[in-house]
C-alpha cells in the first residue's frame, strides 16, 4: 500500500499536477517535481519553513531539517535526495500544509497542498 501511494504521488507530481494530495499518517511520502531542485519550502499554519539539499556548500548540520525564516529549526524527519525529491520518513499531522520549491516560484502548478489522514 505504501509503495502504491509513493508511486502514485511521484506520478502525479512528475506530471506537474497541482492540487491537494492525501497522505496516510505514519507512511513515508516522496514528493517529486520530475526535475532536480535545491530546496523545498512549506507553509504550515501560515508560517514559512525551508529545507535545503546537502551539498559541499550546505553541510550536514544545515540540511535535512526544516528551518523558519529566522533560521530556527522547527522540524525533522525529512530529507532531500540528490535528485531533488523530498522524502518525509513518517508523515505526521504537523506535515500538513502547502509545499513548493523556490526554484519554481513562477509556476503555480508546482504547489502541492498536503492533507494528512488516518488510515
């Protein structure tokens, strides 16, 4: 079931379809836009958070976590793969919100609204 969910979400995102996605509480979630991105942004309860991909310039201690606009760590449990896919290891209710990448701000189809549901 989890693999089917991940495949479905990859297919939907790769085709640049915007809209509302439903994720199962506790499942792994992979969000991909079908091309590499260097960072992901999400808005949770009206507050912007950002995560950067690990690179030689962005060291391990500065990636794989959500930070707010002032640089405070506000979330963990996710990472960005080298190909730009955002991976949330175990979806929680706190992950519900709008996801996008600053790399594609000009294209509104790249905004994904994530809704978290119980099984």
